[in-house]
C-alpha cells in the first residue's frame, strides 16, 4: 500500500474526479450506461477508501 500521505491524497482525488467524470458521461444506453455507472461508483469508493486509510 502507498505509505506517503501526499501521494495517497493525490491518487484519491484523481480517482474521485475520474469516477465523477465517468458517472457524468455515462450514456443512456441500458447496458453500457449501467457498466459505466458501476465503474464510476467503484472508482469513487476506491478513492474515498484510499483517502481515509491510515
């Protein structure tokens, strides 16, 4: 795991931003949209967990 808190914070913010962009740009198509929304949510959760891990 990443020990440097600054690197962890930057990576966490990057994952949160990427997840938000994917959620925003997800198409209305049922399958592609659902897959991209799930991917976006997973990236958001990974970013939050990475940012709060001690």
